[in-house]
C-alpha cells in the first residue's frame, strides 16, 4: 500500500501537467458513464441492450426537441424528470426551439450538460407526418450485422478430456460443447417507424450444430416492430417486452432501481417494445398492438413460450411434467442435466392495458393472466410459505401520473389472484433551480404474487416489503453537484437467509466537482445496514445480526490531450459482522486514446485489488465492445488488466478486439466445479465485426 498511493499521485500529476486543449466526451463515453451510474447499487448481471439500442438510435436519428413527447424524452435516459418537464414547458410557452443552446436557460441545464447531450438531440422544423410507404422504408432503412466470438483461454475442468468410465459413472462430468461463446445479430430500422431483427447466441459449453443442438445456436430471438401505422400506435410480432405503470403488475426488460441517479425513481414504462437481447427469459414471444384514439391508448398482447424448469413430477402415461420446483433462468444448457430442464414446460400469458392521456395527467389500468403446463411446487421452507404455487395466476392494477408545475406525483396499486395487495406512490419536485427532491413509499404484502412484476424496492421480488425513500440533488456552488438518498425498509416476513422479520437502511452521499473543463472529481460514500442469519463456528444458524457494509470511492477523470483521456479510482469496502470484519480495496488506472486522424480507438485498464473475502468484493464497470457488458467482481488478491481496440475498416465496417486477464496472487485454482481452472490466471478474448448497409 505504501507504494500504491505515491504511484496514484504520480500518475495524476503527470496527466494534469499534460493538459493543453479542450475536448469533449464521445457519445460512447456518455452511454458507458450512464450505465455505470445505473449499476452503482446493484451486484446483478443485467442485460443493458435496451438502453444501448435506445441511445444508439438517437445517435443516428437525433431527437427533434420541437416535436418530442414526454415518451420520446424518457427514452433519452440521461435526462431527469425536472429537465424533461422544463423542455416541454418552454416549448409550450415560447414556441419552437431555434437552437439547442436555448436549453442553457432552462432550469436543470447548464453548458456542460447541453454539450454532453448534443449528439442525441437536434432542433428542426416540424414536418407533417406523411403516410407510411413501404417503398421508402426499404429504400432508406438501415441494416446492421454483428458477429462476435469470445472464449476463456485457460482450460476449465469441464472442457478437459474424460475417460469413458468417468462419463459412464457421471454423464454430467464434462460440458458437451466447446468453451467458445458465439453471438450473431441482424437488425433493420427505418427511423422510429419500423424495425426487425434476429439475434442468436451459443453459450460456452453448449453444443453447436451437433449432438443435441442440430439447429446451430442454442438460443434464437426474432422480432418485428412497427409504429404509427394507421390507428396502431405500435405493432409487435415475435419477441417483445411489455412495460406498464410502476411495474407492480408487469414490467419485463430492463428497469433500474436505486442508483446514484437519485431522482430517477419513477419507472419509465414504454408499453410494447421490441426485444433483441441475449437474456433468454426477460421477454414475451407472441404478438401485441397498441391502438390509439384521441386521448386513449389500448394495448392487448399474448405470449406463448417454452420455459426451462426443474421438473420434480412426471405423468407416467403421457411422460409430460406434472410438477416443477422452480423456473430456471440461467439460460445455460451445457450438460445432460441442464438439457433435461430445457424448454420442459410451456408458459401462456394474456394481458391488456388501457390508458387515458391528458396534458397534465394520465391514468391507466393493467390486467394480466398467465398459466404453466405444470404446477409450481416450491420447497417447504418457512420463507416460501407465501410464495406463488400452482399453475396459473392473475394480476390487475391501476396506475397514475400527474404534473403540477414543478411537482410530479405517480403511483400504482395492484392485486394478485389471492387477494393480496401492493402499492407504490412517489413524488418528484423542484424547490429551486439549485435543489430537487424525490420521495417514494412502497407497501408490498407478504403474499402478493406477481411473476412479471419489477418495481422499486430492496427485494428481488415485489412482495414482503414496505419502505420509504428520499433523494435529493443540490448545486450549492458553481461546478459542484451533491447527490444523496436515504432508504429504510422493512420485511414483515422471513426471507431467504434471514429467518425472522427484519429491517434495514441504505444511503449514499456523492459529490461531483468539475475542477476545470478538463478535470472531474467524484467522491462517494455508501453505507447499508442489512440483517442476515448469524452463523456459529459449526455453521449452524444461531440468530439474526445486522451486517454493516460501508464503501468509499474517490474517482477522477482528466484529459491529457485532445486524444488522450485518463481515469483513476480508489475504492474501499468494510463489512462489519458481529464477530468478524472484512475489508477490500481496489485501485485502477484507465487510459483511452482516440486519434483524430486514424479510424482507431483504444482503451485499457490496470487494476490492483485486495479483499479479505468474497463478502468484501468490489465491482467496477469496464469498457467493452458494443452490445457486450462487463462488470466483474474484484475479490481475493491480485491484478486485472484489459485492452480494447476498435478499428473502422471503412464507413460501413467496424472491428472490435478485447482481451482481459485477472491474476490471483494467493490461489492455486480459480472457481469451482466444472468451471475450475488450475493456475492463477483467467484470460478472456473477444472479437466482433459490425457491417452496416
């Protein structure tokens, strides 16, 4: 440690000395920074494809502020509620924008923010919408093809040779396929009116055009989506997402919760959306449409899809599943046992949403019913007492949103088939141009059952929770931004790993300071006190204890020249339990190089980490190739390095290459089971090709 801090300071001073020219962040940087903020309070591996697609769409089709609706602005995730409302209010009061720089005079905006969002917006004269013509779509639409391959270079146990006797004794002793992950994607789009595409993926260990997988890829998804076709506001065929209200009834696809974007607590439901991600669970497969008449929107949809499940009971006559213990969500089919679970049951979903839209408020109603071809029967653990069981369920809810000047209120109340209730209500308001706040209350009964719900909360499911959240953003001085939230929550019933009713708290304080046009500093303090079972020395449960997790971060980004940008971070984690404390530390240096005269971009990271255990692990977002995401856990003791290169072969063809390696200093093997690697290093390589037509 005594060498790390001088090294960190030396790198910083050297880089600051080289500052000479003003530069601006690229659009890729903006998207990556946004996703890092979204992931600040989660350890989950999520699919961020929908965010990338929405923001990348605006890069090639900038949003015209003179005709943008609130729904259009919501897809530009980097704008807050206060900023979006001020854009619409300004347009209503003063007419069309003449230049995007008028935004500087609106509350919530400054020159730096306008400069940041400039690639995504435009100001143009509003042209009357012409009748959709298929010939124009075919002529002026854009096509893109992605091909990607990636693999871990060290051999894991699951890919090593096995003797016939070993496989006879245990058919699951090895993976059936190669360690290579393959990804292919085709997408077509014509402005915001029409798009379709196909995505295919093979996970490491899955077979490819052989054995049990004669059709090549293990996973395929395809969609067709159209907007503004006659009375149809949206038409979805194939795979799609559905998002309504505040997610108490239905919200599949990506929807973030607590983060350092402390005011973004309202779900930005977009109704029907096309799906082209690689997550094999978070979508519907079927069709739907939204019909619009004056101020009323009516959506109806259906889905029929095969699902992975752990089968525990089979009909002896038809050999079809009768009971399942869980729905599998990994999407992995690498061994005979995993293949047995693949597409073992069917899922049918029917739903509708009716919404009335007024200039100052909107109110909607959502209903959904779903059934499975086998009964879900969970284990008899006490925490499962109120969980959904059976083969069918229904949910219904009413949602609302209203705006009065600088105040927005919103919420939803829902009921499940068993009569249990859930409600969430919130408010966002601006006290002055220098201060904005958000508050949210949620109450989810312990027996509320909604398998497609995804709302604000601490739990991974919308049930067994009540809580209150408050967040604020302050601009106390020029170039200084303070963000903070405090969340307290209660669990009326038992949870997995907590064998008693419990409660906890969670808060973040973050300061961002622009030292100059070239240097930005970010400091963050996060603390969470959350209950867990206490384990005695013989690993038996002996009560409940509060686990206190504290994380402190210092981050600085700075421009060395017009083509070089650097970032440095130091982060600490301290986990305090009743009888033991765990600590963790991470430091890294990033550099990105984007020459002005070469079609090349380069980025790299060198990181050093030291943690006492998995509990004190730290996460850090990593720059990756387009539509691939990397937020690894830094744990144990070692180093990590990665290199990214993007080369534009010409205007239509881009090539990415990425290699990363983690070195663990004090282990002889990495991971466990079939993923175990003998040695101290784990290296991953990726290559991707994009062709635009």
